[in-house]
């Protein structure tokens, strides 16, 4: 939910009309946004696959011409994926049901087996598969073994060194 909002906010900053529909908005707001999508006011609509379980959403989608169906975390389409989600299995059917001409599958974690399964399920030829590798020059991973009694102090010190830097802290135990 937060990622959808963040992406839509970023698109608005560069004047790309986008919106999202998820559980953070009311039914009335959902209806307003769907009407705006139908009217062509938005070029991008972010939803979770679970949204397809809504008969109201499905009815509204039948009135919208979708030119591209982009699926993030597409490895979830594959039963071989590391975090398989059954609701993703219906995505190929939705593409066919709504006659969506193009599909874009995005994932950073698909093994060859998973990528082949994704392509097969959505009828994507191997020549249209693009692999860029895992290296990202804008990401840096730093691991520092530290005793339990010094963890918080070290974390605070590191964050104070560069407080504006985007940071993700992974922990092994949650208290």
C-alpha cells in the first residue's frame, strides 16, 4: 500500500497522471477513481492482484481499454517462485478475459525455471525475455557483526553519519 502511494506520488511530481486502488481508500473514493480511469484522466492504475476478486472492480474494468498489463513481483505467478501467491495464478486469465494486448512482467528474483514458467503462462516468447542481472550500482550492502549490547549504538552512529541516505536495516530477531 505504501509503495503504491509512493510510486503514484513520484509520478505526479513528473506530471504523469496515475492513481491506485487499495484498501487504504474508501469505497466512495474507489468508485471516483474508477470513473476517472474510465474517463481517461489517468494513464496508470496501480492495484494488487486481490482486487480482481471484487465483482465491482471486474465490472468496471470491462469498461476500460487497458493497453498494457504490468505485473510487478511477477515471480509470484510461478508456482516455483520463492513467495508463491495463488491469486497471481489468475493473472494470465485476466489478460485474456480483458483482451489486454501487451503484458510486462517485472521481477528481480526469478530463477531460469521461474522465468520460463512465467513466460509460458503468459505466452511470452523467449526472445522477449530480458535479463539484466542482480548488480545495481546504486545499491550497497554492508554487513557488520556486532555484539548485542552495541547494536543500537552502532546503528544510531551510522544513521547520524548520513541521515539523508536511504537505508534498510535487516535484523534477525524482532523484539
